[in-house]
């Protein structure tokens, strides 16, 4: 059971932060349709829900199926029942607000047309990213959930080391990951697990197939789970049976890049500088062209969220942001390697939430 008063305190604090942003942006309200932003601001998952935060009131609109639960778990909201006779559009017409912020990046074209055509006298202004900006800095509750999700992911990796064997297919390996997570309390996977082996390991986001693990293959597993709404993300590449000197050399290069980033990342650094910590190691060894993605991304209610560590990343790292640290080298038609941990940024460096072995493991 969640401690109600603590939950209320947490939610109220977040709502106040949104309200501060409303004032700055001169909005009379914000219409929240993005699911993760809704969960962040009311902790109530529902497939049919709208939030409207005005300067002094919080409204949660939902249908008959969720109304009782919403009343029970969202005491800081006025709960509004919507149905075929009274829609969210009717509600918004009655509100008569001049300027409402909406989330263009997730609002469907259809919904946007309805809002602009039917809710007259209201100007709809894009405020995509407003809630996400607040979500960038994680509170204690969120960090704790992320750490627990990461711990279960460590356990999953240990489990995989004990069950992986030659002739198992990539799909079977992915299924074992999913089964372990769900059997051990995860709400679900944070994304479809990536299990790619042999020459397929050079596909950074390859989909598991019926290909069997063979001696001499690298197997890259990129996986994570959701606990209490929060995601984890981790990648390990292991060798099946044996490795060539080239495989070992490149594995160690990725590992060195990853360790360099782990030692160097800290609050105050720009996202571009952060990315370059690992990239520089790989470029200097002559493999820069084979590390074609960014070093990492934020993780929270969404598996991919801000900040983005990449050569085009924006902004600076701040305390209590989360970032993955996941350099990789992918040699087409040969093999690929990625090693990924999930870190919490602090003023003195990072706290790594992942503790699994990362020296080369040969199964
Ligand atoms: Mn990742």
C-alpha cells in the first residue's frame, strides 16, 4: 500500500511546479493528454483520462469505468464524469478559458481539430515539453523506483547467465527475460527485449529471430522492466563458447569507453561533453564511424526521455537526472557490442543503479 499523505505531498509539489510554469508562459490552464504526464501528476493510470490544471483548480475527467477509483485515489482533483452526453469538449466550453496550453507532440490531429473548431473563444497554445521539463529532475520516490527496477534487471541478467546455452534461439532468450521479469513482480517490460546474436549483433535495435546461438557468437541483450511505473534499461553483450582476439579487443574498447564515461559524467557538464567522454575513446581507436548513436538518454516513466547524451544533445546535466551510458561498436556483417548501465547524476559524479558484471563473459 502506498502511503497516502506522502503520495499527496509528492503530487501537490509537482502540480505546483506546473502551475509556476503556467504563470511564466501566461496560460490560463494546461490540457494534459500525454499518458506519462498524467501519471506523473495524478498517479492514476487510465486508458481514458484528461487533466486540466488551471491557475487554482485541478480537474480530472474520466468515464464510468474509472470514476470510483479516480475519486478514491486523486483527492487533490475535482473528478468530472464524461460520457456520450457530456464530453470533454462540453466541459472545456463551460470553462471559458482564454489560453490553454496543449501537448502538440502527442495530441492527435483529430483531437486538435475538435479542440480548435469546437471550443471557441479559447486559444490553444503548444506547450509540449512543459511537464517533461519538470520530470527531468527525479524525486526520491522516483529514484527509489528506478533503483528497484534496475536491481530486478541485474537479477534477470544473472538468471540469463545460468540459462543461456548454445542452440537456444534469440526468441527463446527474449522470452526467458520476459518470463523472469513478470514472475518476479515487474508490471511489464520497459520495451521489447533485444536479443541479437552472431552477425545480427551488429544491428543496434535488432528484433529477436529464430536464429540459434552458436559457438563464437556475441549475444547482445538489451532489456528492462517497469516497477511502480518506472523503467529500467540495461545492455550486456556476452560471448557464446569462445571469442576471437578481434572480438575481445573490440569488446574491451567498448568497455573502456563505457568506464571512461562512468568516471567522467557529473552535474554541470553539457550533454555534448558527456557524450564525447566515451566517443573520444572510440574515435581515437579508429572506430568512430561504428558508434552511430548517442551515448545515452534519460529513463523514468518513459524508457526514452530527456536528457539526450549525443553530439546534438541539448542542455546540461543536473543533479538527480537519470541517464543511460551505452556506447557500442557495430561492425556490419561481423558483430556488434554494447554495454549499458543506468546512472543517476550527482554533483560529485554518478550513482550507477546497475551492478552486473561487465568484463567479457564467455558462456
Ligand atoms: Mn537504452
